[in-house]
C-alpha cells in the first residue's frame, strides 16, 4: 500500500493545511495563555507543528511495517507506543534546540520553555495518537475497498459460471431434438434431412462461436434464430409460419448469446408439435425509451395439455439469464391465453 498522504496531491495539500491551522492554534495558545510575545508565539507554533507534520509523514513507514508483520496484537501495540515515545522525545528536543538557537533572549526563552514543556509533551502525544488513528482509518478503508473489489470479482466469476451453466443446458437439448427430427426425415424426406443437416451445422457454428456467453447483438441473435426456424420448417413446412416486426434501431442492442432460442423452441414444441393446423410465430422488437422490448408469441391448440402445463425449464432458464446479465434492469412477462402464448421481455439497450 502506498503512502496514503503522498499518493494524492489533494491529500498532501489538505495535510499541510491542517498542520498550518494547528500551528495558528498553538501560536494563539502560547501568546494568550503563557504571555509570550507575538513573534515568539508565531515562530514557536509554526516550527512545532510543521516539524511534527513532517514527522507524521515519516511515521507511516514504521506503522506500515508493523501492520504487515505477523506479530501478536500486544507486541504491535507495544511497538507503536515505543515509536510514539521516540517520536515525541525527538520532536520536543529538536524544537527546543532549534527555537533556542534563533531567539535573542535565550535565558528568558529557557524559562518560557520550562513552563510549557508539559504542554508540549501532551501535545506531542495527542498529535501522535491523531496521526496513528488517521493512518489506521486509511488502512481500514483500503482493506474494505480491497475486500469489496475481491467480492465483486468473485461475484462476477460466480455469475459467469452460472451463465455458462445455463447456456450449456441449451445446446444439448436443441441438438437432441434436431437429431430426432433428422432421423425421422431420413426415412420420409432424405433431401429434407440433408438440408436440415446443413442448416444445423450453420446454427451450431454460431453457437460454438459464442460459447463463452459473451454478449452478441440482437442482429446476430436473430440471424441464428432464423437458422433454427428454418431447420424446423424443413420438417413442418407450411404448418409453421414466421412473422417479424423488428425496428432497425434495436438490432445493435447487446444480449447474451442464444438467450431467445429457448423461447422459439417452446413456441415450436408447444405450438407446432401439439397442433395439426398452421401455427404462427410472431416476433416483435421495438425500443421504448432506453429499453428494448422483445415480444414472441405463437398460436396454440386450445386443447393442448402441454400448453396448459406451461413451458417448463426454458422460461426459467431465460429468466435467470436475464437477471444474471442485466440484474434488476430486465423483466420478463408471460401471457397465456386459450389460443396464444406470448413472452415479452424488457432489457436495457446497451450498445458495444
């Protein structure tokens, strides 16, 4: 740890302003309480305080050494007391010699010095105690700042680990479903199976390129989701209809990679899979103030048992990742109706 006073110019200035104020105070005390002339009182006060101010700067180094050592508390306190005694003795004797050498009436000043020596010793002890307390406050504040920084770093690491864990739940699930679809198509539609494999390869390439859960733009996220929906359209063809209404200014907004994919997967699973008719998946993205509003809705079969039970882990995954990435600045709302299912999320429009 650097010297808390010397490391910043503003602290250095405040340090000496404080000592100048104390010098003025001691000069006034010596002049009015002990009857010293104005010249002697000013010289005595300023020499005494400025010299202790310089000593105070030097006290940091033995204090820092004692603070670093592994000595017991009693030993550390003893060392500080000894350091204080030495500091006060040096200060009192040096001031006596210095001031006596510059005054004209040395005998009168010697008598004046003798009458104020108790005051000087008491002042030295008080000043030393104040300096030690000030430095310990600096040390404590530094430790608290370091602890807060360490906790913040640990929290960030935990948050990153949770994001990676949640992200890891997405790819195996999607890959499992896609391979099942490809397996079915190899018998009923070999050409469609080949097309689906190519699109799956492109989608997985995007997925792996953002495997560390670095934020991606909404534009890139939507491009990957179109690949996903094209994979599903290979199987469902005209039964799956995709509609989009996306405001261009939202495309540069940042969000976690593959955040929206579980929502589309749920729309397909609980919409198309459970219906014999056409299912429309509609995506609306707009900007409201400083936030981006993403709304994903799909039509559903009113008689679907799965729809009434809900979407399961997918929504929980998305909600948790939103909270981890955007903290309390994001929100997710689910609206279930007899013939539709809508998920609306709001998050800050952050741009790289």
